C-alpha cells in the first residue's frame, strides 16, 4: 500500500509525537503536544503534514509559512521535524513528503522553502541534497531564554 499524505488534525497528534520521539530521540509528552496543537490549530501559517501507511503515521513535517514585509524575502516557508519511520526510509517516502510540502508552500505563494537539520542526520542530508536544497550557511545560532 502506498503512503497517503494529508494535513494533520488533533486526532493525529499522538502518532506524530510517537514518530518524532522515535526519529529525533525526543521525549515530548502527548499532553503537551495536544495543548500546543489546540492553541495554534486555527493559525493557517502552521501546518502539520503527515504520511499514512497501513493506518499508521510514517512520515511527518511541520511547515511554517512566514509572510514578511520585505519585498525580496517575500513569503517563505520553513520546514522542521521532517521525518520518516526509520525502517521505511528506502521507499522514497521522504521525497514524496517534500513534494507535498512544496505543493502546500506554492499554494501559500512562498518564494522559497528552507529547513535546518542537525549534523547527526546524515540520511536526511542525503535526501535534501537529492531534492536540490542548497546549503546556504553552516551556522545555526540558538540561545535559551
């Protein structure tokens, strides 16, 4: 059976969290994830995309649409938590997930799509290179507040 992609709903949050906890070694609680999802579910610029195979969420990406007042930058999208169930990573599901994300970004008139990926995610980097993402900068800064 092939993977079907769609926008996630509150009912999908548990499967998303299970997949992301598995893929990223995170420990996000279902209660926290559902709370945040509910707080933002009407924000049209925050979109969770899932891929389902055999009634299980096997792929996920969060799309953040960012409209700006800057003409050159325009509206763009940032992807995060792009992941595919590890045992299915050779089935081109990641490529299909990115196709779906780009389709949504185009529907929102995005000029470009960006993402960042941690250094240990070498398999993901291979996907991004094949999908013709350019490495723009090797620095990512973060500061806890």
